[in-house]
C-alpha cells in the first residue's frame, strides 16, 4: 500500500464509512416477525405506519393462527408499539376524531393536549403488551386492553392505531363494576392457549 | 329490536356514519360526530343489546332538549346540514 498516493489511501479508508452511511440513511425502516404456522414473513413498514405488508396480524391472532407456541414472534409483533412510541407520534387512528375523544376522556388521564392524550394511549398499548395485561382480540380484529388495577381501557386497530382510550364508568356502561364491563368485551385472549 | 349492524346510520340522530356502530358483539368504539354517542360505551347497556333502543331514545331526547347541536369538534357538519330533517329519517 505504500506505493499508493496518500489521497487514494484516504479514499479507501472512507469507503466503508460511506457504504455504512448509505445503508443506514437510505434503507427503508422496517421490522419483521415470522409466522411459522403459515410460513410467512410479516413486514412492518414504518413509512406507512399502519401496514403489515401482506398480513393482518390482528386478524391472524383472532383466528388463532399464532397459537402454535410462538410467543416470541407475538412479542416481536407487539414490539411495533415500541416503534410507534419511539417516534413520538400520536398514532390516533382517525385524526379527525381525536379532538372528540380527548374532549370527553382526556381529563381521565390529566392529558394537557390531544397529542398528549393520544401519546398516552399508544404508550399504554405498548406497556400493556409488554406486561401482558388483559387483552382481547375481537373477531373483527379490534384489540381491546384493560388495566384492572388502574381502570384503564383502550381499543386499538389491528395496526396498533388507537380507536379510543378511557377510564370506564358504570354510570355509562350500566354494569355493576368496570371489571364486569371488561369481562363482557368480545374476543379471545392472545395470552392463553 | 332495530338492527344497526347493516345500516351505518346513527340510531340516535340519523346521521350517516362512516363506520358501522356494531359488528356482531364488537362495537366501533367511535362517537357519532353529530349527537356524540359513543358506541360500545354509552350504548353498552349492561351487555344486553335488546336494551340499546331505550338508551338511544334517552340519548335522542337529551340531544333534542339541548338544541340538536353538532357535537364534533374535529369533523364539520355537511354543507346545509339540517338536524330536524336528518332526524326524520329515523323517525318515519
């Protein structure tokens, strides 16, 4: 290498760095889960946020297709909640409805703004799956989560975006307790075989 | 009992919803932008679907007493929106 000009040496040294930067900057941001039952790789495309390309994981869980002892994959699926939270975005399913849900339920959580409320809802979803809080996946794919200790209820689309988030009140749902309200929610738990 | 599964019209105020209030036992968990009822919460009726019509009637009475005002802060009413005319669609 001694016969190479100094400028060429510098270029050769910088080449790996340039390749690394190109890959990390321009590569699409995605995460994967693998469904062994159906031999399908699931791809979460962060640029589309709501898309698991080719697969609706919520519906798959509802059908029981991920009940073959692949809890690790399920955990990886729910890790996408961490991706959402890491981005700091609100991830409310329909931005036009956020003001109404915040107006009615924001005070339940002491939220200072609609974005604060939406972020709390996404954080709750992420935490609920990490801690395996009571979860039900309805036949239509809706994922509902309840924290009985703190009386927190969240409803999410299969993509993980929030539909609603509140602290139930028997005066509204007309059941003796909030746990009764949770028990009456439709669907199956992903935590039980 | 009047079903609301196949008719995306609010059973309280008659507004044409862009979601289905209930799909079987699973609610939309959304609010009607017109009258504000939240399906799956306000009309849960103790988990007894046959009691929902009474809830809807009560909510409708309250909405009418309060002047049939547009509820949503994030969704605008349709151009030329007429609450009374809309209400007639479910009362006839």
